[in-house]
C-alpha cells in the first residue's frame, strides 16, 4: 500500500471506515441467541450495541491528536489492536458483563479506524482528488449496513460467537496490513509543543476556524437526518405499517442504495467541476423538500408506505452527497491537524446518532410516525442554518 492511488489503498481505507457498521449490524441477528446463551435480559443484550457506540464516540478525540504528533501508522496499529482484542474477547466472553466490556473495547478501536481513515485521505489527496476519494469511501460505508445483517445471520448458524470471531479475524488481517504494508502518510508531524499544549492548540485552531467547524457540524447534523430515519424506520414500517422483516429489509436496502447513488453523484460532480458548495446547496435543499413533504403527508393523513419510501430514498440520496463534501470541507481546511479534524468528525457523527436515536425512541410511544419525521426536519433545518449562517459567510470572506 505504498501507492495511495492504488485500488488496494482505497480498499484499505474503505475497510477502516466500514468497521463500525459491520460491527454493529452483523451482531443484530444474534441478540436473542446471546440473551439465551448468557442468561441475559433483552435490555442487557441491547447494551452490546450501546456500549460499542459509546466506545466508538469517546476515543477518536484521543487518537486524532496523537496521530498528528506521532504519525498515523503507530496510532492506527494501537486502534486496530484494540478492535481485534475486543472482538476476540467478545467471542470468548463467558458472561454478559464481560461481553459488554469487550464490546466497549471493540468500539474504542473502531473509532480510531474511522477517524484515521479521514486523516489518511487528507494526507494523501488534495482538492478534488480528496473529495472524490471520500465519495468512494462513503459508498462502502453505505453498502456495509446492507450486507452486514446477512453476513451475521449466515454466521449465526455456527453460533453467535462466530460473528465476533469473524470480526476479530478481520482485525488481525487489518493489523497485519498496517504493520507490514502501510507507509507513514503524515509528513507534517507536530512536535514543537508539549503533548497537552499541542492538543489544546489543535482543538483551538479547529474550533476557531468557522468554515471547518461549520462543515463538521453540517456533517454531524446531516447524519442526524439519516439516523433519525434509521432509528425510527423499524418502528414505523414493522410496528405501524405491518411490514415483515424481509419487506422492511428491502426498504432499508432502497435507502442505502439512495446513499450510494448520492455518493456516485458527488463523484460525478467533482469530475464535472461542480464545486463542493454547489453540491452542498443541492443536497441540503433536499432535506427541506423531503422533510416538509413527509410532514405534509403526515398532516394530511396520507402517511402511506408508497408515498413515504420515495421521499426517504431521496433524503438518503441527499446524505450521500452531503457526507463526502462536508467532511472534505473540514479536512481540506486543516491539513496540519488532519488527525484532530478526523476525530472531531467521527465523534460528532456518533454523538448525533446517539442523540437522534434517543429522541426517536423516547417520543415514539406518544407521537408515532412524527417521532421519526420531526427530528429529520429539525436536523435538516439545522444543516441549512449552519451552511447559510456559518459556512457560507466564512467561505466568502476567507
């Protein structure tokens, strides 16, 4: 992987970015079997997802500045090592308590992989090339949730432990690649301050850069639009519309295909010379169009699957355009602290996902479909507000 333009390097970045969706969604079919095997209540088995996400959200803010100081390769090796250790420990866990601990460690490692995938991309690619690579990585991140439950269900035939064992073996393979084949990409190691001074300075630079911060917040709020759908869609389509699990899977696949189509479009926009900000204005407007259309259908009593699904796919298409362009806006602005920038993107994204899922879950019993639609509209309005009142003025005067 000495050549960053090679297919092997792109595949490596995609694998790093795909660690979270694979680790979360492969385990979904096994929750019931885990509960039976370890004599745990459903609420406890559900924590295997929550604690993974907690570990994932908390650690990138540590990996990022360390990678700016010591290099991507050693820090990435530690992160993938933690992921591998957590996965293998989960596969062997004799009690639910140890399984939850292992999942938190696994998530802590996965968070480093995702954050440093952003940093590696920024190290190796400038301008349009970086924007294009982030679009390609986004496609993989959209495909992973589509195939992960099927992989998990297939492995479940060998027992639930085989799912975590497979993730652990994948971690071993990635760790081997990092140690043997990855060339250090950070040519701007920052060591002129002490570690804590460097961390304070790096985060002060990012949070003081209006455009970079604005793009990062748009990236996070955009994920809030998408995750409000992810959290609410099984409740809406299965519980209210009466879809079977298989039919719901087709709906989920359709929206994932919308993300892939958006990422393809983003890549095409780059080749055609359409600017990042023009692409963002298009995608963010789609959040308003689809969100208010969903609200209108709800208000008119016309909330049917036939009308909802196309709008949800269109919203997902908007996310497929927004994610690579917003993340590129953050990373491109701050090459000297790309590790910190990638860490902030990753942590904000997962924190928003936790917030969106908590809001939807808490509101669904009282507000039904509106519990999914209203947060989608709210996050959509937030993305537009951030762009027009924070990012665009900063870009114009920058």
